[in-house]
C-alpha cells in the first residue's frame, strides 16, 4: 500500500491516492484505534462513515491535483492554460472568418461599396471589406471576408461566383475568386493552443528570427506554419540564398498585408527583408517601406492505397482521406511544416487512427506515375499538401 507520506506533493511530483487507497488507509487507522474486531463492513455505521470520508478525500485530492497541474502547460487546461500563455503574451485565438480576394468585372468606373455581398452556389456569403472601383480594364480586385466564422467558409478557387443582390449596383457583370478563400477556423482548442505556445516562447524576446516567427504564428490569423531564416554576416548565404544582413520569412497562411505588418513590427532596424512577395507598409514616420517575404511552393502528394481490409466498424473512405489531409495538410492549411519531408513510415500512423481499418498497403509520390515506398523530400521553401482527389483507394 502507498504510504501516506507518498501522497500529495513529493520529490516525484504530485501523487494522488485513489478511492481504494484512501479507504484502506482509513480502515487501517480505525482498526488501530478501535481494535481489529471493529465492524467496518459496507452496512455498518462506521463503515459507511469511512466510505463517505474516503469519497470526500478523493474529491479533495482531485482538486489539489488540478491546482498542481494548472502550473504546467502540458497538464493545465482551459482558463488555467490560457493564463500561462498570457505570461508570454499569447492569447487564445477565437473563431475566425475566412478571407481572400475576388475579381469583380463590369463597367469601368462602377463603384463597389464595402458590405457588397457575394456568395457561392451553396449559399456561403462573403462581404466586400472596403470599397473598390472597377478600373479601365473592366476589373477590380476586392478583399472579401465571410459573414460568419467557421472552417466551412474555406472554399476553393472559382466558387465565389454569385452576387447576392445584383439589383443594388448596376454595372457589375460577374465575380469570381481566382484563389481559395481561406483561414476560416473554429475556436482554438487546448491542444492547438499548447502547440502554438511552444512555437511562441520567444515572442517576448524582441527582434530575433525566433521572435518574428512567434509573432507570425500568434498575431496573424490563419498562419498555420512559418519559418524565418537570417543571414547576419557580410557575405551571402550559400545554403538559404540570402543576401548579407537579411531575413526571409516563409509563411503558409494569412493575408499578405497582415503578414507584412507582423514582420515589420518585429524586425530589427536596418535589416533588409527578402522573399518573392512584396507588400508596402506605412511606418509611423509616414515612410512607405517594402516588406518582402515568401510563400512556400506547394508540393502536391499523391497517395495510392491498395489491399484495404476493414471490419464492421469501418468509417468509410472519406474518413481515410480526412486523416491523410490532417497529417500531410491541404490547400487551406495544417499538416506537415514547411520544409518537412513526407515520411513514408508516418502514413500508417495516420491511417490506423481511422476506425475499422485492419490492414492495407500504400505508395506515395509527387505524381501518380512516380509512386513509391520511400519518403518524399521537401525543400526549405516548399510545403507538402494533398487533397481528397489525390488519394486513390483501390480494392
């Protein structure tokens, strides 16, 4: 039996006795005080009292254990976890609205006001965030945002094609989104918050590369992963291709303007930014400064599953595809990090989480013609993604 000196806070941490251990300790003490012949059965008065005491003590030790666990990121949950994050400036991400850009076509000079409603054929509605005017080429690029939060508002390119109230503005002929509308999300879970916490521990550190990465992950909605490379010396970097005294952020997710502003707020003065995307940022001194960063090149992964054996609990092919999208990532985010290889041995772990799968064989590749049984190498400015149509399941 665990001795009472091993209960509570010990050199090994907090040790919580269970109900049976507490009851045994109470009965042991009762026999010590009243003698071995005392009646401690379930229906005896003293036996009932000891069981009530053991139940109350079990609840008390449970509360004490939660107080102890609330001091650590790995074991705390809910408000206790969020309070730990606030110590490094990390706040819980609320549910977010999907956002992106649409092209509005029509007569030159037609003004499209903020609040103009567009939608998908399925009824998902998006609102124009700021007023735009159709140019001489008959087009205007407008920033739109979903009217409600949630990941269901993440939609593919070419799906936002309807005007909700076409009679409101004359001169608009068509709308379409040439890129996906992304970054819609549910309220952040504790597991997601913990993961972001460990990536953001250098947030308060100032202006180093880790602090910039932490700011991108924390402050910019929709950023799923980011890496920041730097070159501090007077010669170019042969590995990352950076010019002297520069940084390059490779960012997956988030709007360009918000990413650029986050980089500018954290970068050191006089350090140049590098990358394939350029966004002008207006400083507090009214200087317009170009901020450069890169978007990862998406490497589409094809997966072929053969010899699939299942039992009666099998959840269906869609569940297999969802598991692989969560593991590798999709166009809307998530999955493996930038520059992280697709491990061949990691696929079985993702598939075995699907209910009802007994056995299978599989191959992976960057095309259906190059499928194999080895890992897929991903460059430092690349990101592995897949989609449901790239997962082929053969009997």
